[in-house]
């Protein structure tokens, strides 16, 4: 098991090559109930994730022969970029195996850093198996994304920075995939100040570490789809399991809709772009899954910001619909000249904005002499939608949402 001195050595080793990210207090989420809420912006790293800390610590300890032979790794994206970027700086040949469904932004950036990228398998575990095959065939050094002492020590430098940046911390919330990040952070915090509570967060559809702790040994879950692709690990690490069992106070889970809502709120309120994994901690706080944080000085790790822009677009639209700020109404009107103009005027008079509008005559279920208008509208929220529907109904029009 790694020690605090391993993490302190890693901090000195990687100093100047990775970003000492800000740990800032936010006033934008009073509904969490925290006395103070701080975010650690690991999404501001050069490669958009904390992963380069552990990757660099590992690479810097390779022998000259290992550097000459090159490295190989498997990753859903963030570890891949961390390895590729720093290996490229150090002149080390790199091959990365990524799942076939890896977000385009992560695969393209990994290639951009100079790595040979192989897309293989439906998830991390199948990509991992292929990376092991490449390692044996080519004699490269395997850089594990989480189950490696040197990688865990590198990730633990986040914990040392937390202690240096805010010594009054009482609760720290950390996302968990394979467990490398929370292992390093928890050890750094608990060995320095054991009163700090460390809480892990996993997607409800794939809580591999939580299930492992409950079983008393590492378990292998069935694959599942989650927008927190960086946490989609079916089998956590054996080394990380032991550290987490010793130092982590609790692990909670969050639903997909809660992750999506947290991504949108961080974008809208904090003006910070995070991926699903990066939003997990805030999602857990907003959903009330961490009562330990009520009234406490709490830190949340925003572990990554590499999210596909198409997914951001879908999350924004679904979030607006959930908040009532984007609504689709079907309205039945008399089929007479000027009625569409009256309908649009009524919408404008009540402060809504038309995004899309469709005028159905032949392909609608209404009777002869009527038409159905389907409109997507921007509104101020649920109360505004109710006001608008009431106003349209008062015109004698049938309105459905």
C-alpha cells in the first residue's frame, strides 16, 4: 500500500509539469446545505483532467530501457490524454487502447498528443484486455489508469493541494471509477487530518467499488451505459480497493438525470464545463445523498472537463425541458385565414419565444375545419408555461403539452 511519503515525493516530482489547480469557494449552490462549498477545478489541467498527475508520476520513474521500449495503456479517455501528452513531452512512444464508443473529443485529442490510438471493445475492460495483449507482444511498459501505486501517489497530490489551499476542510467528495483518485486523496487527507470525511460517488448504473466494499472483495459488474463514461469501470482495482476500504468513509450513488442536471448547473451558474464524472460530486450533494456535508465546509473534486459537445447540447435541451424553460405545445385552431397569426401574436404577448413551429392540416388527428399547430417555445419556467396555456385556452383553443 502506498504511503503519505510516496504522495509527497510525487508532488515534488511532478511540480511545474502539471497545473496546481484552483480550489475556490462558490456561492452558487446554497441548496446543498453546506456551510461552505469549494470546488477543486481539475478540469483546468492541460489535458482537462486530474489523470495526468498519476500518469506523469509513473512515466518519470521509468528506467531508460523502459522509456526506449515505450508504454501502452487502456483508457476511456482522460488517462489516455494524460499519458499521451506527458509521454510525448518526454519522447516516449505511446500506444493507447480506447473503447470503440469513446467520445470523439477524447480520442482525437489523444491522437493529437502523438499517441497511436487503437479503438477496441465496447467498454474499458475489453480495451484493457487488448492493451495487455499489445504490452506482451511489443514489450512496452503498461501504465495502468488506476491500479498502480505510482499512479495513485500522483493522484494523491490533489489531496495535498486541498490541505494547503484550505486547512479548515471537513468533508471532501470525490468521484470513483477504478478508485485511483479517491485512494490517493483519501490517504493524503486521512494521514494528515483523520477528522476529514471522505465520501465517494459512483453512477447508480455501475457502482463497482461500492458493490465490492459491500461484498468484502473486488466484484465484476455487468456493463451499463452512463454519461459519466470516465467512471464506467466494471471491475475496480485490487490495490485501490484496499486503500478505499481503509480510508474512505462512505460511497453513494447518483442517477443519470442527476448527473445531467449537475453538468447543466455547473455550466450555467459556475460557468465551468465538466463531464459526467466531473459533475458526480455536485450531483450527490444536490440530490441529498451526502447528509454528512450539511453545515460543513465541503470540497468537491471537479475531476474532468472532456465532454462531447453533442452531449452538452442534449443535456442543455433536456435540462431546459425539465425546468420548464423549453416546452412543446400542441394547439388546435379553426382552419381560417389569420388564425396562425393570432396564435403567434398571443405567444408574443405573453413573453414566450418561438423556437420551432409546425402547421398540420392533412396529417393531424383533428376534424375537418380545424388545424393543429405544434410549437416549441422558450419560456421563463413552469409557472410561465401554465400562464401561457391558460391564456391560449381562453381563446377557445384546445391546448396540450
